[in-house]
C-alpha cells in the first residue's frame, strides 16, 4: 500500500486528505485518522520496516523497540510555519493491506534538528536510525548568511534519541545544500553508505550553473548502536 498525505492543491491551499493506493489492484481509498491533524506540505517521510529484531534480553523497555510505520519530519503548515517535530504514523494492516492509520506520540530525547524544507530524510536499517540532511530554515540561514543548511542528524529508532553527526578529522565537509537527492545502500560487507547528489548550493565548481550542483557525496556512517 502507498499512502499519500498533504501537499499543495491547485488553489494554493494545503490538502488535508490521507489517501491509500492498493498496489495490487491499483485502487484508491481514503483513510480515516482518529486524531485531528493539520495539513502539511514539503515534509519528508520514510517507511520503516525493521528486519533487525532485538531479542528479549536486548530490549529492556517496551520503548526500546523499533516501531514500524511511517516517519515524517519538516515541511510547512497552512500558516507557513516550519515544522521541527518528528511525527510517527502507525498503520493498521489487515491481510497485507493498510486499513487505517493513527498518529502516535513519539518520545524523543536529544536535540532535534530545526524545522526546514528542501531537506532529505532516509532510513538506515543496519543502524536502525533515520537520517536528516540539509534543507533551508529562513531564520537560521539568514543568521549564518548561507542559502541552505549543511547539518546532518540521526534519530536512533530504538533509543528515541537525536544525534548530530560529527565528521572524522580527515573527512571532507558537506556543502550547504537543499533540494538534493539522497539514497541509502549497502556494500558487499553490509556497511551502509549514503549517496547525496545534486541540489542547490552556494559553492561554485566547474560544471555548475546558477547554483545547481552536479556533485556527488558519499557518507559512511560508523555503527551507532
């Protein structure tokens, strides 16, 4: 099942619909959400299906379990306010089909990223973490005189904790970037790599025009669990 949520309509207003597409029969249906939720646009979301299950002796609290579902971060509401809260959408699945969804409050520790648009978010299954990269926050970018952010943040799904990624001393630094593409892959040894391509940046390099980047960055994230 594919779920579609929010976005900007032709009228310029934000959509408050939650729609589901059955990928077997390609039929659309509307999903009912018990809680009141506000429409959003330009948010990023990922689906989390954890194949790396912990044993009973590794899980000391119910909150240590990785909750499968859909995670959303960033974007704007109808008032144009940036959203800096990680949202968790829990689907109800019957016979392999999503029949309903609920927004569930998620305990979070650590310092979360600031609200933003133009960012990317990915799921790291080996590290059981979410990764948020770049984007734009008008206030922070104006204060730092940069067009986009260059920060990277992990959210550990089992510990429910935000961490800001730190570079090793010999590493190159990610430039200020937004509206880029990002993918997560594994090499033959099972190590996770994150590939970032394109987007808009303030760094001028050969082959770039009007701030459009043709650069590719590869991130290797050490095991964090």
